[in-house]
C-alpha cells in the first residue's frame, strides 16, 4: 500500500484525477465529505436511534447521533496526530504532493462521523432481528431463490455493509450516493470482505463483513483505486484502524458515563475505575477542588479520552509498516497499555448497563417491532417484484417515501431494499409505523 493512493481524492464518476496541491485549502475535498454526511437525511435520523438505551427520556443518554459526533471529534484528533507522523516519515507527500496534517484529520473525522449511519433502529438487537427473520422466520422462504452470498447478506444483516450502501449507492438523480472521496470511503470500511466465504481468522478486519453483493462492483473499483487488493484478500485501509479506535474509545468511556448519570453505576465505584485509567495524568489538587459529580466526571472523561488518543496514535506509529502491508491483525486498543483498565470498564458496563432489565426489555420490544415491519414490507416488495400484489400490499407500498424504490431488477435487490428501508427507520418512526399496520 502507498499513502499517495490511499489518500485518493477521486469521487464516483470522475473523469480526471484530482490533485491535492490544486485543492482549495479553505475547503478541502475531504472536508466536503464531512459536510455531505452531516447534511444527509440518513445521518440526521441518528438523532432518534438507540446507542444503548432505547426510548430513553433522560437528557444524559447518548443517541447514535451524539455518539457519532463525539467519535468524529476523537477521530479528527487521531487523524491529525497520526498524519503529522506520516508526513514526517514520508515528506514527499507534503513537499511534492501537497498533503497536510489536516487532510488525515478530515478523512478520519468524516469516516468516523458516518461509522454508524447504516445501523438499524434499536441498536444491535435490530441487526439480530433482521437476521432472525430471514434465517428462522418467514424470510427463510426466499432462500432457494437466492445465491448463498445473497441469502447470507440478509441472514447476517450488517450495519457496516448497509452504511456503505447508503454512502455509495446510485439512485435516480443521485449517482454515486453522497459521492464521497475514495479515501474517506476506504477509511469507513472496517471489514473489507463479503458475507461469504465465512473463514474466521484472528485478523480484526475479518470479524464481520463490509459490503452487500449489490455493491460488489463499486467495492471492487474502490479497492483497486486505493490499491488495497492483495493476491488472496483485500486489505483494510490503514486509516480505518483510527476510525475503529475512535469508536472504541468513545463507547468505552461515554457509555460508562451514561451508566453513571443514570445511577446504574455508583459514582464512587465508577470514579475509581476512571481514576485507575488516568492515575498517571491526574492533577490531584485540581481534582480535589471539583464540587460535584458532573465536574468530576467531565474532568476524568477528558483525561481518559486524551490518554487513549495518545496511546492509539503511538500504537499506530509503531506498527505503521505492518499496517501498510496488511499484517497488523489487532484493533489498536487491543494493544493498548491501558488494556486491563479498559477491560474492567467494559465488563462493568456490560453487567450494569447492557444487561440491565430496562435495556433488555426495550430491546425485546424493538425486536418484535422490526420483525413485524419486515414481514409487512418484505412481503409487499417481493409480491410487487413478482407482480402478485394484493390491495394490502399496495397500501403498504404507498407508505414508502418516493425516493425509496423497493421493487428492483432482481428478487435479491428487492428484498435488500425492503430490509434496508426498515433499517433506515428511527426508533420512534419504526414504533409508529408498526402501530399503523396493526402491531400491538
């Protein structure tokens, strides 16, 4: 892999190469990516999508939108700090090609901003509900009409693959989706593989899959442009490690903070965990003067995130050669000097937050809502594809926004479109729509 290719400014449909030194520094091409994401309807919908706690009525709990904004801020810092080191190591990138530190920050920030854009409502239970519908539910009736890969796309529905579809899929009037730079799209893809073959390895890039079969032609074009194709596998874009680290840092610290605000984790107990993480950096005199829980949490959170950012960049820099040749197989935070402290915090969050009765009950509700919506809209779309709609199907399809075309040229794409439509709904919209079609 070569950084010059990895930092490609090319966009879908470009006929001429975009040269970095010819860019307007007042609004970089990579910064345009960030703007396009943040103004997209798919990103805006994250304001009513679950991060951890569905239908929360508290001001303290993060949604997917606030989480994504925070991940992008952390990602920007990671990108800039890593970019500084990269430009020192490869001065030709700066001196002859015109790349600057902020380019790296802008790429990682934009990819981080979009990292959850394909997630369905109700958190990870939404993905599981979709997979269950096609593998165990009525969606299994389509298995014999699909290829193995197509069927696996649905049975193992993946928010990351849906995110790539949202960012890159051409629709009438919008060729290339958001038309992001290839560098940002590459950094967005944490798992550069298809749903099949399933060959579990210890490499973090193989943990899930990153694109649906419907997007395979463009995925291959993108990987070729970025020079990520190897003889046997497709390598992960190096900056995807930083996007992943930004997400890991935020959910480790911020979800924990939510649990403290909700009083699901006792303050004294929780602060001890955070202090263990930042004990080498804490200003004890300053800390002793803080007056309340909010101030103490804010101070410790800031220190913790800063420590983890510096650590992640250090790991990236130390392993940059292996990252570039595709042999670095761990998430950056798996190599963190704070691994023990991170593990302790996550374990407590799992016990006190993720497995709490409130979260589990609301995930069950979300599971049922998504299952009912899939049964309605997948059936209607499939009947429309087969030209066998009844009056009920036609009424359901009338509820679909005009820019969402469910029936397509193949049954697979029709089923995928219907599924991705359900996945695009916010928690509140999914509940409302389910009630309209008779869910109780």
